[in-house]
C-alpha cells in the first residue's frame, strides 16, 4: 500500500462501522414508512445516524462492514450454543400487522437497498461469506497503513472494547457513550488488551456464552489485578495465578476446574487474531490498494426520489464525502 495521507497537520481518521449492528438498531426502532406503505426505517435510520456521526467524527476513510452469510459458523463449531436461541427483535409498532415472513422479506430488502445507496458513496463496504464483521474490523484496524490514524469503531457490541488503545475509541450509539482505553481502566480496572481474557471468565449472555458461575468483571479485576497492566497476559497466566495464590476464594478453583471452558470462551471472544482466511485478508488489502473515493450524488437523489425519501437530510454526509474526495492522495 502507498503512503498515508493527512489533512494539514491533523491526524487522519478512519471510521469502522459494524453495519449489521447499526442497521438492526435502525430497523427495529425507526418507524418510517414509504409513500407506498413499505417500512424503510432501517435505511432511513442508518443514513440519519451516519449523517449525525459525520457532523462530529469527520472521517477521512469510511468503512462499513457487514456480517457475511454463515459468519457465526466458525465460532459455533467451538460452541454450538454461540448466538443460539436469540429471540426475534421486538419491533416498533410499524411491524404489528406484518407476518414473520413479511418482516424477514422486508428486512432483507431494506439491507440490500441500503447497500445500494452506500455503493454510490466513497464508503468502502465489506461482506465476506463465513466471516463476522468483528473479525474484519479487527483486521482493518490493525493494518500498518492505518497505524497513524485515529480509529473510531461504531457499534454497541462490547467485544470491540478489547481493541481500544491510545488511537482507538468505541462509539456506542444505543448506549450514548464513547469508550476509550482510559475510561475502561478507570471503570473496570482491566486494560482493554486483557479484556477478552476477563470476559472469557465472565461469559457473554448476549452471545449465549456461559462464564464461570457467579463471576463478574468486578470479581475478575479484584482477583486478577495484573489484568489492569498495559501488558499482554495469557490464559496460562490466569491458571498459574489461580494455582499459586494463597486464597480460599472459589473463583481460583473454578478457573482451574473449568479451564477448558475458559479457553474455549477466549477462542470465541478474542479478536486479536481475527478468524479470517489468507484469501479474505488478501481481498481486504486489495480493496484498499485499488480504492479511489467516488460520490454519485445525482444517483442517490434519484434513488431517494424513487423511494419517496426526498425529505431525508444527508447534508453532513455530503460534506464528508466531498471532503474525502477533495483531500484524497491515496493510502
């Protein structure tokens, strides 16, 4: 890849959006209906959210990553319960008179339509079969070409906490918060680089991953204080500490007795080694190498007119896209 680019003396910024996470948030809560009576809140809400983010975040590189078909299968092979038994999303009132099949059809239509909109912008999109968005975002975030960039990850998913460092923040729109490395250390007394280890002990109810019974992040921070250090620790360190510490606390026995479960949890939850193939990594690299930002505003306006969405305000997105094109010097 070619050299990095900067806007004057300001550090460049890349925004990495967890597309599925943000689309579903909009799809569930936004009640917008087209003049033809079709729900389109997923499209409208997503574009409105990106418009709002661009008013403050102002990215120089804008990436949206989608979960690929069958993306959960690699982790489900490690734990058959991974993301199993999730209840259908509780929709706003707009879906009350639609069957489950109609809702599913509409959801797919909206997501495809949104991708078509984004294809007319400088936004890079990735969707790899058999790969979850988390892994692609982690891989892109670690690319050498972006080492001097500020990184803003947009997602409500706590899994991304482990990626936070001095140049990476996590914007969680649903929770209305921005997390950085220092805030995580202050709140949890656990360094982001060791957060996946801590969560391997605790588990993740949202993904149906069982942790050690009765163990939460506060307990982990208290019983394994070294996890707050700016240093990588490993599963073996947890086990060794549990075996050698002079304490009657049950957590240490649980770590030793259920060490296999902890290891399995970590293999599912960690993002430091993304679960992507060499071919997938090459495809991502090639996409950046061949990237040239384009913005077809005329086509977007045609699409908005066709969809009956001419009142949609995307002025901040327009400004951002124009700035991305005007400042483009290549990676």
